[in-house]
């Protein structure tokens, strides 16, 4: 409601950062933002919310590549559904539930 009251419909899209949230939290929040009809495209920066579990699964080891690819596909599907407001949260790994907040993190 706040966004609808403050942001003109002519704005093509609104993107949020997912930093500090777990992958699961970020995906659930994206899903919630897309439950109703919006005059703009609502999404978020997928970097950490899409890559964290994949990179953790891979760990730089050749034998983990397939598992990391499967994890990336799972995260991509979850965020795709959330983008449509159809994400249910089923089948999430424990790693996806871990928060990613890093105190004092700078780019």
C-alpha cells in the first residue's frame, strides 16, 4: 500500500536489495511483494540470495560442481515462482535458511 501511495505507476520497476536476509527470507519477501497486482515490476537484486548456497555447496571443488548446479537451479526456480507470487517455500534446504548479515560489511 505504501508503494502504491508514493510511487507513480509510470515507474517501470522497483528493485530491492536482499542483503542480510537468508535466501529463504529474501524469496519469501519477494513472493509477498508480488501477491497483489502492481503497476510496476517488483523484484530484488538476486546476487547473494541466489548464489550463497551454490557457492557454499561448490566450495571450489570439482566433485561438487553438479550439486552446486542443482542448488542454483533450485534457487532460480524458487525466485522465479516468487517473482510471480506463487512461491510456497517447499523443499528449501537448511543452508537457504541461514542469514547472510555480516556486521560492518563493505563493498
